[in-house]
C-alpha cells in the first residue's frame, strides 16, 4: 500500500501537468505512447506465440487511425464525422463488452477460442480510447486552450471518485456481488457508493471548471452513464486477465501493475463520456 500511495503521489501531478501544459500535438504523442504500452500489454491476452507479432494488429490499427483521422484544431472543434464514428464504435463496443463481463463465464464460449476476436477486442478498446481523449482535449481550443484539458480532467476525476467511493462503500456495506465470477470484491452497494461520490465530484468540478452542459440533469445523466460503464470496463479487463491466467497486465508502474491495470476504467469512460457530451 505504501508503494502504491508514493507512486500515485508522483504520477498524479505529472498527469495533470501533461493534460494542461502540453501543446495539442505533443499531447497526442504522449497519449499515443501510453496507448502503445497498452498495446504491448494487451498482446499477452492473445494466443500468439510472439509478443511482437501479437502487437501488430492493434498497433497497425492505431497507426492507421493516426494516418486517416483529422487531428488539427479546426477538425477537432468541428467534431468531424470520423470522430463521431470512432466514438460510436467505442460506445457500442463497451455495451457489448459489459454484457460479456456480466454473463461470464457463459459468454466466454463466444470468444475464448478465437484469436481474431481477442485482437479485435484490443483494437476496439484502445483506438477509441486514444481518440476520445484527443477529441475532448481539442474542444474550444482556439477560444480557450485549457477548456479541453478541463474536460479530460473532469472525466478522470469522476472515475477516480467512483473508484474511491465504490471501495469504501463496498468495504463497509457490500453484500450483493456484481459479477462474482469475474471480480468477487465488486458489489452493488459499492457501485451505488461510487455513483454517489462521482455525482458530487461532477457537480463540484463542473462548477469550478465552468464546464458547459445543457442542464444539471444532462450533467448527472452523462456522469451516471460514464461511471457505470467505467466500473464495467474494470470488470472487462478482469475477465480478460482471468481467461488468460494473468494477475497484472505488467509491472511497469510500481505498486500498481501495468498501464491497463490503471486505465481499465478510463478506457471505457472516455469514449462514452465524449460521445454523450458532444452529441447531447
């Protein structure tokens, strides 16, 4: 626990600095590098003998997206059709993935023996994650270069609040298991505690950051959907690790495991929040 806390105290300021200080192009490069580490970790979820070969499908899709997706300020502000499409793909994937996690192990017969689907799942997890962060970061960039940064941090804050609220509520009141075959420690009571904490943080941070929502109700609904899918996103990675007989995606972050272990909730939260925020 001590190592986890020390690492978090070092990483958290660096994350905030990167979100607010890096120019858009450098920010894209940083998020791409982090996503590529995720690609390297995801490779072990496949049955490909070589780790390098296992990375090729997802890495290739990531590079291809960087080649064809517009990431200039004007396109990001206008939210090009390609942006909505990639967010929609991510949104749809997380609905399907959540269903797979909640019905595990029955659902595993549909994909466990298919290496093609394991690679496809990696692409659907990581490529929309990258672009949802970049699209949010570019919002209103010409008018206020920090507005998109506040959107990115907003998502991080509500997910972190949900994780903390779920932990404490689950520890003190948790009885009914959400998905015992995937993660025995997650409970319905924990989920409700996480939602309550996230809504409080969402209200406070949206007020402080002056984030524009259509209404308070819109903010609450978008936050609720984002938090629920983030919790299920955590379950999805736990499901893949369980099937692959892996405890942590890697040991690159002392005390925390791998990049995927730290951003599993965020990989689901960002595409869902970005689509709902930009459309509604």
